[in-house]
C-alpha cells in the first residue's frame, strides 16, 4: 500500500473554472477543426451533468450550425432524462435531434437476451416489472467484494433481490451493452453524414475506473473532460450555469428500468469522498494522511484504495487498444 507522504487537503481538487473552460474550449476547437480536420461536432445529450457540461463547452468552441446534439432514448429510458436533455439544449441555443434506439435494440435481441438471464433468477419476471442491478453499498465499513445483486420491482411495487451468478451477470451486461453501442452507431452516422467528429462525454472516473462500454460510450474522436474528476465537472457546471435540475440530480447511467444511481451501480461511494481518496491513491499519499483529513479510519481508506485498484486492474483491457504485430512489420 502507498506510504509516500505528500500534501493533501479537502480542497485539493478545486480548480479555476474560468481558466479550465478556456483551456478546454481552445483545445476542442483545435482538435476538431485543425488536427482531425472535421467540419463540426456531434454529441449525445443524456440529461446528465457530464453531457450538459460538454454541450456548454462545445457551443463555445464552434458555431451552432457546426454542432449536432442527439437525444438517444430507448423504451426503458427515464422520461426525466429526455426532458432535461431538451432543457439544457434550449438553454444553450441548440435544437436537438431525437433518435429513439428501441428498434435497433429489439433487432439485436437486447431486451430478450437480458430478460432470459433475469428469469433464470426470478421466473415470474416479465415486461411489467422494473429491473436494476447494484453493488454492495457498505464499502467503507466492510471488505465485501464487488458482487452484483439483481432487483426486480413488481407492478404493485414489491421488490425482490438476489445475488447474481457470474454467468447470469455476464448475460445481463452483454445484452444491456447493446444500448451504449447502438447509441455510438447513431452518433457516428450523424458524424459521417456531416463530416463531423464525435465529441465524447465521459470524465476521469468513468474512463480510469472502467465504467464504460468498449466501443460504446468509449467510442469518440475527442474527449474534452476525460482528465477531470467528477467533482471537478460539477465545478465547471456551476460556472457554466448548467440547470440546477441537472446538477442536483443524482448521477445515473439510465440503463435499467428501475431507478439506480451510478453510486449504487458501480462507484459505491459519493463522488465528493471517492474523488479525494482516489487522488490520494494516485499521488501515493499514505492512507493515514487521507484518513486524518477526511475524518475516516486508515482501514476505511485502505479499503477504498483496494477497491479502486481492483477496478483499474480488472478493467485494464477496456482501455487497451487493439493488439497486433504492427511494430514488428
């Protein structure tokens, strides 16, 4: 475990939003128009804070007629996501296009393949139920592994939960990932239609910890906020005047029909705490130092360190480019 002592305090992730916005906008314009030599940009707007911030940055980097904003709902998307997506587009003077991806998902068998795995656990499950999968929430207080639980909610509101076997989890994840990959395909359709670049919306938490779908929401030409912790994205959101309804909404992947936050689904901690502990890990700061500053016990910080390292290790392949003998030819 890390033992090197270094400066650490609660405000260590604070940035100068004005300077950071200027830096990102300048780089985004340069990358799209000069390095990639595209005529504009395409991005998906989800109703979440990340895509809202990227939209706000994009409208500063290019004229409105050089930007396509897509709303990409499917049958299980929250109606609130669509409403918030429209709201933030309206605020920044962009008219969004709506591309419902439900039909491609039916064609891939996304819902059917996923539901087969759920019925192996709950035979009564059908389309009238809502569904989510979650990780244990007690990361600070116990050494529980990252095992997933599936929860179904009946039309009457009754909840049932069971721990998923690895084979059932793999089928649910593989079938559900058609959603992100279908959205990526639609983004690239519009990008190629206009000779534009796809602007990605993932931030550092999602990329470095592996909370993304390879060739799904990782498919992009530029990644303007990929270097920022989630809490830093919120700092930009405040500066950019992102609607309060978006900033106060708990981050969600909006992937399953039952409401589930990103904390429940993957991260297991609030971002304002996790980001600071992660900074400590990344900068080799002793767990005792981080714990003292955050009013935690060293064993709690070490527990989070271990979880972060495990996630980075097990998702390394997602960040690995295609392998081959290119350098030997």
